C-alpha cells in the first residue's frame, strides 16, 4: 500500500520535529514546569528521603520575607539598566566606527567581536586575579591612578558592582554592534548626501537620519539585552557570589546560591517562578516583534 | 579644497585613535592572561605593575602538564561533549527549522513560542529542577548528560536563526525538485542543505563556543574527576589555602586559544547569518 502525499508529508514533519522537541521538552520545558510544582513543596536537597509535600505559598512567603530582598531587586534592576545602556551605547559607538571605510576594517571587526568568544569563566578568572588586592595587576594600576587604598576592589560594594557590570557589557557588546552594523548598512547613502548639502552637521545627521532608520533594530536589541542581562548570573557567581553585602546579588545568582549552596531547592524554585514571570515581560514583546515572520 | 584634505586627515586620525582604543579594550584582558601565564610564581607576587614579564618562563605550562595526569582526559572530555553536541545542534535545529519555515501544521505556532521562550528565559530557572530529575534518574556525573544538555540549550537559538534563513530560500527551487520526483527528505538533503552550509557553520560556531566555555552546567552535573571538563579543572587549581594562579592563567590560555582561532576563522558566516534578519 502506498501512502498518500498528505500522510507522507505528515510523517516527514514528525521525523523533522521529534528529536528537537524531545530534547528541548525534556531538558528545558519539563524542568521549567517542574519548578512551578517544586515552588509549592518543601523540596530540600538534604531531606530528599523524607518525601516532599505541599506547603502552599510558604516558599514564596519565605522569599518575599528575605531581609535582603529589596536590595536584590534594586541591584537586579540597576544591573539591567546599566547593562542595556552600556551594551547599546557601546555597541552603537563601535558600529558607527566600523561603518566607516578604513584599511583593515574586516580584521578589526573580527577582533572587536572576540569578547564574545572568550569563555566568561576564563574572563572571570582573569579579573579575579587582576583585581586581587595584594598583587593584582589592575588593582595596582587603579591604585596608582586614583590613589585608592589597595584593599580588594571586589570586596567593596560599588567597585564590585562596576566590575561585574563591566564584564557583562564587555561580553555582550559584540553581538549588539554586529546587529547595529547590519542595520546601518541598510541606511541609503544618498540621504546623508542630501543632508550635508542642506548643511546638516554630523550630530544632526545621526539624530534625524541614522537613528530613525535603525530604530526598529535598536528596540529589538534593547529587549534582547534586557533578557540577556536577566540571564547573566555566572559572572556574578564566579566573581563575588553576590557580595559584598549583596551589592552584586542579582536574582539569578540568588537562585543559584539558594539552590546549590544552601540546598533550599523549594525557595529557589519559588524565586525561579518569580524570575520566570519577570522575564515574560520581555519574552512576550520580543515574540510579538520578532516571531511574526513565520505566519 | 585644502580645508577638505585637512578634515579628511583629521577624521582618519580620529578613526585610528578609536580603533586603537577598541583593540586595547578588547584585547587587554587576554593579554593580561597570557602575560600572567608566562611568569613564575615569584614574579606574580612582586610589586611591579609591568604587563611584560621580566623573565619569560613556560614553567606554569610545564607544571600544569606534570601535576595533572588527567589533563589529556579533561581535554578529550571537553572536546567530546562540545563536538558531539555541536553536531547534534546542527542536525536537529536544521530539521526543526526547515519544518517550521516551509510547512504549516498543527502546533507549529506553539512550538515557535516555546523556542522563543526557552532561548530567552534564564537558564538558572531550569537548572535546579533539572538537577533533581537527573539525580532521580541516576544520570548525574555522566559526560553524555552534559552533552545532551548543551544540545538542548542551543537548539532554540539555532532554530530561531535557521528559520529566518530557510524562509529566504525561494519555494520554486524545492517545488521544481518535487515535480522531478524528489522525496521530502531528498529535497531537504539535496536541494536545501547544500545552499545552507554557511548558515549551518555559523550556528555550529555559536554552539561550539557556548559549550566549550561552559562552567555552571558542567560543574553542577559532573562530580568525579574522570568526567571533568577543562573549565572545572580550574577549580582544582584553587585550593583552600593556595591558588595556583599562573597555572590557572596557563589553562585559561589553553582553553581560549582554540575558540579564538575558530571564531576568527568562521566569524564572517555568523555575521552574515545574524545580519540576514535585518537586510530586507
């Protein structure tokens, strides 16, 4: 018996989707769904043998009653803001530079994207050593420059936050500058010629031609960077574990520390649910803007 | 006319200055690492700020090699988990993306939303429940588990990019092949994939870089030394009382150089694929 064309296509589609759906389903979707269940049970890694039972909103109450909760949210929001402004601003400057024609531009573009390739973990090791109060290279350099006392920069609240944000921006700006560079290349050149004949200076040209032409890309990148900085916690965990005095304790780091250092899996899951809801504020607009191309 | 030449050379000078600043910003951490890896412990603790080591020494690399008999094993582990997952990411996301881009079926929008969501929400949310599940199924501490986790993590972003790419391949090409009697798989393998090699290389590059540099997932799942990857091995050099910093910098250099070379080699494919969404 021969299969009809329609059945053949259906079978083909099942074959295409099955491996990906199974992998993403088991390793990503199922755990996320499970975190909702875990968030209302008394899951604790060291008490696994006793079984887990329903505790209602106990974990959420515990989380919202944390003494450092306000600081965690403030630090997370500030980290979001600094990261978005830093990556978009820095990425824009570099995209504008690379949009100029100069000798060796392709090589410079490749080099400028390198931070994206160097593992975050390795970068954190470099900065851990460089900012070591006693013998770190950058520590000594900054001390020589500003005359600050050479106690560890990562152990002081504001400098620690600056270092963590800097590394995140340093890792993330190449992506932004590539996307902006692509957008810049679509702006028609004759617009600038017309503008310079009318006597518009460079700043004027940037704000009335360049920025409006690439604004859809900028908006998308703002949403993407907001999501990216919400995802980042490895840099924080490796450099400061959220300290000193919770000054770098973004919510992602707090979840990891509560779950894997303090073994409070239940409360960590409740935090995860809160973070899930927060990220949906970015995921849904992103999907509405960027996901419509398939329909 | 003369004025114009002056402006031009001033502009050139400014571009040069900015390019140099950019290179410094990007390369300094890497240079610091290599510089630290080439000095002895004695020089590490002295009080100079010099970026260039006073006496070049490869001792840190030698010590790293001699003190860690498992170093080759960790390299093979890293290469295995990264390489296999990269291949799987390329195959599975190409298949999924082709289905989503070129066919209409029940549940397509649902899958598309799940792809958007799973590539965007913080990984740490899934990590804790996943750890519990893997622990229940006795799948912890196995390199293959880590390899599959990497695969699953990079399917959503890769599929997302590939859908945008496949959408641009004109249907006429595939329809002509179908009229000639080509099966669905035949169309995908003989017509579509050959024109997608660059895009597939690009998603492979992102998956490789991501998996190669991963620390959090590996350190959560892998416990016994035999199954470690290179990034976890750095942990081992950080003792409670003494940290082998020069060896850490040497291992960091060893970890970074392969991905830097790969990246510079294939970067243009990635730029083309990412820019593809904007070009129209």
